C-alpha cells in the first residue's frame, strides 16, 4: 500500500441520491439518516446548488493545515493519502477546526468529553486495499477511487474530451493540493467552493514565522546580554569609585548624565 | 478588611464580588457538568470565542509590562524603576496564571492537557505558544519567589535561597524576556494559518510583529493603572513621577504602532479596505481610535497629564483599545468567512470576569501582606540614570 490514493468527484454526474452519505455512516458505525451539512455524526454531506449536487468532506490535503496546527500531533497525513486523527492524543484545543481552510472538522459539542470528527478517507478500508465506502456505494460513478496519479489523469482526460467541463481540477493545486478532486461544468466559485488567493500550502505560512524565531532569540539574547554587561560594568565602576576613592558626591558622572 | 475598626461589613464592592463569584461558580457548573451549549455559544463555525480572544490573548498581552519593566531594571540597569519591578512581575505572573486556569475551561479535554508535554509537534504555533507560556510561567514563579520566601521564618533556607536567587536572577530575567517576547509574537503567529479566513484589515504575514508591538504599550498601560489604583486605595507610596515616566513611554510606542500598522496594511493590500461601508471598517477604526488616536492625544495634552487621574484614564483607554484589537483579530475578522454570528454567552463572560477578579484580589492581598510596592515615600533622589551611585547594585 504505497501508491497515494485519491477520489475524483464529477459534479456533472452526481444525482444527489445521498447513497454516499448513508454508506459513510454505515462504514463508520453511525446510526441515522444522511444529514444536509457536515456534523459530528456526518463526515460527508451532499448539498444542492443551482441544480448541481456538491459533496463536502475532508479534502485530505497534501500539506494539511490541521496536522501542522495540532499541538500534540494528533492529526497526521498518512503515506497513502488519508489525513487521520488519533483521538488518544487530542486535548480538545480546536485549533485544527480554526486552521482548516475548508472548515471541515466538527466537534462533539453535546458531549462533556468531546472529540473532533471528520472524514478519515476510510483509512482502514483503504489500508486493506478496498475503495472508500462512498466511492464503492455511488450508483452512477460520480465518485471514483484510485491511485492519485491515475485519478488525476482521468480527470484531465474528461476535461480534454468533453468541452462542457470547466478546465480546472479543484483540489489539484488549492492549498498545495489535496486527495479529493472535483471537476464541474460550472465555475467552482459559483458553487460555493473556497477559492484561495494563492496556492501556498498553509503550513508554510506559519513555518515561515516559526523559522524566524531562533534568529530573533539569538540576536535578541546577545543584544540584551551585551546591554546587561555594559550597564552592569558601569554600575561596578561607579560603585568602586564611590567606595574606593573619595569621589565628589553627589556624583556628577558624565556617563550617568547622558541617558537620564 | 485589613483590620480597621469602622468599616461596614457590607459594601457595594463586596456585593459585587459576591455576584461575580456566584455567577462564575454557576458558569463553571454549566461548563463542566451541563455541557458546552449551556455554557458557550461556540459552534463548528466559531470554535474559538472569548476564552481565547479575551482570556488568553488579552491576559497574556496585558502581562507584557512584566518583561518590559524587568528588562529595564534588571538588564538595562534603570535602577530608578526598581520600586515597581516587583509589581510589574506580579501583574505578569497573575496574568499568566489566570491564562493557565482559563485553559481548563477552553480545552475540550483539560484533564489531558499534560499531553502537550509528551506529544510534541514543533511545527504547530500553538505548541510553541504553550511551551513558552509554561516556561515563562515557571520563570515568573522564580522571579517572584523571593517576595514570598523573604517572609519565611526559616532563616537558613531563606538566606540560602535568596543568595542563590540573587546569583541566578540575571539569567532568569534574560530567559524570561526572550520567552515572553517570543510567545507574545507567537500569539499573533497562531492566526497566520487562518490566512484567507481573516479579513484583510487584520491579516498580514507579520501578525507576529503586530502582536509584539501592541503588547508592550498595553502592558505598560496595565502597570500604570495598577500603580495608580494601588496608590489610591491600598495606600502604597509609589513616586507619582515614576508612574508619569512609564506613561510617557506609552505614547511614542503607540505612534510606532500606528505607523507600522498603516505601512503594513498598505504593503499587504489592506489599504483598499480602509473605507468600505462594512462593519469590519467600523471595528477597525474603533480599534485605531481607542488604541492609538485618543490615547496619543490624551498623553500629549498637558492638563490631562498633569493629574494622576488623567494618566490613569489615558492608560485605561489604551487597554480598551488593546482589547478591541485582540477581539477584532480573533473574532470579528473571521465573521465574514465563517458567518458564525458569534456573540459570547453570559457564562463565557462570567468565567472571564471571575478570572480577572481572582487576579485583582490576589494582587491586592500580595500588596497588603508582601513587600511588592513601597509603603512609605522614598526621599527624592537625583533624577538620573544610575542614580544613587550604584548603591542598589550593592543590594
């Protein structure tokens, strides 16, 4: 299980039957009917907009903001694609929810010991070589599962072969790329997708700030230590002069004057 | 209180205290026993609320006076301000302690908070913040420890402790200044990863700098109002000249903030948003007015600065502006992207107010029973840097 896996969601094919949502709930052992929005009990949701059905779930970013944000490293990008959550580590700070550019993670607000909930790309099934529950269940092949390279290739092929598609694969480059790809016959902006200003992966943004820290600490530390040395030295000189020689008092030391 | 004879048992202030603690206790019950939705208005769209925006961001930010004054006195030899150093350190110490306590409310699984010690993710800004806050709280404990230890009756331990403390003090203060500078900035760094969600008036790749630059004047303003209030109601005798001098530093720092902010906004494309007819524009200008414009005018008006109340109120406006800034960055700037419509529920505020009250009470008793601030007026000395010929260096 080394090849990266991915999903392709063809918005033109989706009929909004909610089978994927039901399959998702079943695969994760959650009772109940499909829900219109993501929740702590729905990791997949299908909404309708202008006659199009749009799935919403975790994008499984190549460089996930959530995983870089999590202070205890409870979130992790696995080598074959899924971004998974180790609830045993979580302390409930909810920084992942804030950091996610797609606002996907949900929280069990109704519980006193709440955990974060999101799509895990059927980690267990996929690691056994099976497709995700949603892809397997889709009756019209609107969602297909496969190796990331092949899935991207398929997406490009469809766009090239059929002019109805917008020439854009959502998820290929957004936020540094993801494991979920959408193709559509309408601009993604009009379908309520999150359109980033640039494709910079979000972990890079905070990394840039963190990388400056050692320099600032070293330079700042040296400066402060140097200033301390100087002022302390002055103090000692003044002290010695005050004690040793009988110096005029109150002292009018030029050095002491200039910074008053 | 403090054993005087004619004070009434029941006062407005005590009634207020009782209300604050009762409300806080009930809010605590709601949060830990009843549930999140009874205690907060947090939601999936708005997972962070005032417990982060007020309790953490402002709690840490307003503690910045601690490292500023400590650096001035212990590292830069500004002996003149030694009388207020302990108070500044205590403000910071209590600020950080209340942030730590506040996190018990904010975390979903507070009993697992120790995971931060064993599972490290150095790529996380929050990890660095957490690490620095814990380290700096430890440093503050060490910095403040002599104030308590010197009151102990076990003379052997006391003298040994004070001796070693004095030898290590400089290193501890230096570490403290670096740690607190680092995470004052990192608190801003937390918001960098929300790029795209944050309204352009508050987003800049240098949020770290914004947080650092704004924390210093706010921290000093906090020191000023604390000293003023101590002089007024706890009968301490802090030289009003010292308070005035600390206040004098605030105004130029606010101007630096303004210049930096405007240059940064224009450089990073926020300039176009300065005058749109949107609620964010109002939040932004309220922030600039309270944090910078009004205080700068007040600090530079002679008849206001002539009286201690004037200095007090100018500093209070700085603090209000600072709080507006942090709330804007952490809550208001995200509203357009998240559409959460978040307004804090009363228990969220009750907990925050209770934490602040605890800190204020602790400060009061520390001033009353420990040697935090001078209790009698020190005779006027020559106003000079390194005044009194380094006698303090001998201490």
